[in-house]
C-alpha cells in the first residue's frame, strides 16, 4: 500500500522542502539577503559582464529576480509531478490546483517579507508565479514528448 503512494509522498516532500527553502530566504533581513546576493553577483559578474558595462547594483537586482523565478520554477516542476502522481493514484485532479497552490505560495512569500521590513510587491508575485507556470509547462511538454515517443 505504501508503494502505491510513494510517488505522492516523494513529490510532496520535494514541494515542502522547496517551499521551506523559498520561505527561509524570505525570512532573512533585507541587509542579509542583499549581502548574500551581492556576493554572488560579484562572483559571476566577470562571466556575465566581462566588459563591465552593467552596474553591479542593476545586475544584482536582475539576478535576484531571476533567482526568484528559478526557485518558483523548481516548485512548479515538483507541483506538476505531485499532482500528476495524485491523478494516477486516485484518477482525480484539478488542472487549476497546482496553479492556485503556486499563486498562494507566491503571495505567502511576499507576505512573509513584510515581517522583516523588506516590503511586498505585486511585481514579485507575478515573477514568482510566472516561474511556477514555466516549471509546470516544462513538465507538461516533457510528458507530451514522452507520450508521443511511446506511441511510435
């Protein structure tokens, strides 16, 4: 019986761990969060901008937004796999459930930031949600390709 639910348990755990990572970053103070991202920016700036045309502050901002999008992209992948596993196990699923879950996570992430003076922006919710949609879409495309190959 546990084997029947093992995929659900594994992907639910992946979702929880991804959310824990995302929310733990949101719990950091603005100063600590910015220090961490600035250090990363300074390390990769010579690779991304070898001619030093982009100001560090601007590049840092873009990398922070990209990182949020990627974090939520990973969440979207795990949500797609989780809800696909639920569908296979129970023969029930709602196409909007992973979308609503991802949107709720994005809103919650921004809300958490209000507790440590980082502020909350609708733009960030949209970036996070877009990342999750992209992750969901990747799994959908991958599943379609696999399905098509199995029929040939």
